[in-house]
C-alpha cells in the first residue's frame, strides 16, 4: 500500500507540474528566481501629443504615439526594415510596376470593428483631401491623382486607392516607386477605422476616447491637452502574443534634468538625454546613443521683408559655429550638418557613395562669408540694424538651441538683434502654418530612407514649407524625380543632388544646423525598446522587462 500510495502521489505531482507548464501565460517573463516580472514600464517624452489623427500630425511626438496604436500594411522589424503588418502577404505587382494588390489579415480594431480595405482608402483620402486640412498631402503624390486632388483639380474619390472587397486593397501609382514598401511604414499611410472616424467627424483623434487602435497598444488617459497618458496592450492586435508589455506609462517632461532625476530615483525606465547630462552619463552602463536621420534647422519666412532677403538668409546660415554647438551644447552624439539630406542615410544606385558625401558641404560655418553677405543685406535693405524673432518649441533642447543661436548671431552679425520665443510644440506649429514668424528652429525626420523625403516637403505647396519658399526650377526637379525619372536610377539620383543644391546652396530656403542622435538612459532590466533612425523615433512593440 505504501508503494502504491507513493506511486500515486508521484503521478499526481507530475500531472500538476505538467498542467502548470502547459497553462502558464507565455507572454509573462520570469526572473532568475522564476518569479513573474510585471510587464509595465514608465517612460518620458520631451513633447506632447498634438493629435492622434494620422492625416493631421506635424510633429514626431504625435507620430510616435499614433505608431504605437495603429499599424499599416507594413511595420518596422527589429533591424529597422519593413516587414508585413496588416498585409497578410507580399502584394501582387503589375508588370509595369504601378498596381499593387494587397490581401489583408483577418483582424480587428480595439472596438471590435473589422479592419477592412476601406479603412485604408478612407485614411489615404483624408491626407490628400484639400478640405480635410492635412499638411502632408505631398506624401500621396506617388499615388495616382494624388497631386491633382491636393491641388483641387480632381475629385477625392479618383485617388488610386481602391477596396476590391473587405480584405483586398488595390493601390495604383503614378510611376513605379522602388522604395514603396518603406514608404508604407510611414505614419501618413496608416489606416483609420472608417466607420468610427466618420461618426466622430472633426473630433477624431482629438483625445484618447476619439480614436481606436489596430496596433500593439491602445492609448488611454489623454484628453487632448494633458501631459501624461498610458499605452496598454491591445488584446485585439493580430500579433498580441508577441507583445510582452502590458502597460507603458508616458510622462511629458520639459527639462532633461527632470528626466534624469526620475531615472535616478527609479521613477522612470527610459528618458532622453541632452547637453551636460549626456556628458555626465556617458560612463553609465544604462547610457546609450544612436545616430538618427533627424535634422535640426533654421526656417526662414520668405514672405517677410528681412528674411525674404537672400543675403540675410545667407549671412545667418553661415554665422554660427555648428561644431561648438553639437559638442558643447547638445553633447549627445549629434554632429554638424552642412546640407539637408543626412549623413549615412542613402547611397547612390551603385551603392558606393553616400548622398551627403557626393553633394558635399553646401552651407558651412564661414564667418568671413557671413559678414560679407550681412553687409550686402544691410545695403540692399537700407538698414543699419535689423531685429528678428526666433521661434521654437519650449523643450529644454529647443530652448538651449535658440539661446545658442541668439548669442552667436548677435555677436557675429553687427546690428542684428534676435529675440527668442519658446512655446509648446502645438502652438509653434500653429504659428508656423499661419506665417507668424521671422525665423524658427525646427527638426525633421524622414519616414523612409530616400533623399526625396527630405526634399519634397519644400516644394511650393510642401507639407512643412512653412516659410512659403517657391522656386519653379526646384519644383520641376522634384517633379522629375517623382515622375519621368522614376525608372532611371542614375538620372533620378543626379536630379536629387541638383535639387538639394538649389534649395540649400543657391536659395538658402532653410539653414541646416545639425544631424541628431538619441542619447538616452534605459533601465538595465528593460530590453527591446527600439530607437528608430528615421520615421518615428521610438517603438515599444518588442520591449519587455527582464
């Protein structure tokens, strides 16, 4: 009986252990003592959300959060390359390379609505519809009739995006686009729950309650103006089993010191560093730095008398020490930049030479040249003194940037008086769109690795052409790149090089300042947060707590 009892006990224990091992939630992580670790992290953001509408965003912070909750046909993998997202398989492509036919996964929005092909059609039409108010319509120029619709010369429903049925999406391009897969990972090409969005109308995307998700997370706690919100795991996401985090709490901070203090007291797990804090933390095991295709620049209002003067723009563009700025002010791995297209971003069709290397340094720090241009400007304008306002966002990094520029420009250009104005990013963008500025400091990060995404936005009606720069020759070059030269890689490349020289060296539509890096602190037990080199800046889809 003892032997039977022992055998029975052994069998029962085995069944219990086996039962535990097969029913355990595989998404939970365990530490070395086999205890479950809560899959929750806290992070900081240096900017607020201005909208969750993928057609209306103009800033990286809104784009980041839209990208956490909404997924397009493709998503970005762990190597920063496009991989299938809502698309169930690679598309069928017509022989002429213009028509793409996608089959969609059978998946749902967070409110239970099915994700359909019409959700993509509706979202794409919002971006290009002149009455919707998007500043990003130029991104749809690659799609058939996109440019004509944006100009008001064709009906919105003629855009080359069609729902063949609920699960079949057809996209027709104006010309073949070699980088189309990368393009589709961008925030502008994300879908909307068309049924939900039509019900919400202008309220769509204005708060967490006015948007639904089909991506890794759902967003809650954002009322449209507050500076804290929460990303929670989306149970309806098609790949939810591979999303480890249950919750990401996001807190907006305006000062780097605040983020560092939060990190040092274990009150946050991830925070971005700038200036002296980047220097202080470089020896820490929790310090990381990743180069980005982000460009910081000065924008000029070409519609105003002073900043509309070419000599004024040339003088300002060459009168500040970029190297001193990146090394002593930012100190986060950022580097000086003398063109618009970033370093280590795109290579020629043969894959041999970088765009930035081939096109050279177009606007360098050159004090003698700056002073000569300034002399010409004052003579041409008939003024001995010139006063300008420099607008920026109110983040710590932006404020320190404009303070540096103010000091350099006033010291190096005799008779120049600079006043600075730092406001929340949403207000800065509003002032930009309405043309209420002389100069502004801003940043731009392309959505995909092709020089056109740096250059196209500065066409006459470009999405971030806040200074209203216009040059027929420049517009013609960009149009050639997008159309007649689309299938001729060599000539297309030469046209891109030519266009950048017109924009930066000849017309000085903007003045490049630096190419950014992300320096950040990440808790040792947090793994897999993606800091992205272009497009959105951060993704938590692959992150987990160890």
